[in-house]
């Protein structure tokens, strides 16, 4: 069983930055992938970023590329999503997710992930 707890959401002005954290506990190993998703009101959940738990490459959606950075701290069993140059359209509930996956890039579909955090609200104001 894997437990994920997100933190770091909040209210920020457009152009500002936030760092989301996802603390993972349980049996996570090199066979797992980690992902960040978001869901805005009235919209479907969408992939933001992902990486293998033991990998060095992070993958991003087109909207996140160049503005967001996903990273991992092994010692703390935590993954981060550093978000910069935030836009109004980044407003959403952000979810951390984990799933076991064969070697290769992380999936971009929510169905590729078995475990989800409770979500953290990010609100970008004008």
C-alpha cells in the first residue's frame, strides 16, 4: 500500500511561484512512476508532469513545459512540483499519483496510476 500526502498549495498572483510537495510512504521502488495531475472546475483531470521514482528525467505537458519542474528528494521520500510564471489557467486542484509501471516513460493517463493523494488547491489571481 502506498500513501501520498500533498502540501504547498495556496493563493498566488499571476506570475508568481509555488512549490507543491508530495510525501510518499509505503512500498515505492524503482518500478513505480510518480505523476502530478490537476483538475480545474468543470474540466477533466489532466496530466501535468511525471517521472519514474528512480529516474532522472521528468516529462511535462505542453502547458507545464518551461514553467514547471518536477523533482525528487530520496532522503525525504518526497516529490516536488516547482511552479513558476503561474497563469490564471493554472488554477486547479493538484494531485500527486503513483503507480507501478514497466520500464519506460510514465503514463499520462490517470488510469496508469493506482494511488492518489487528497489534492491541494492552487489558485492564481490576477
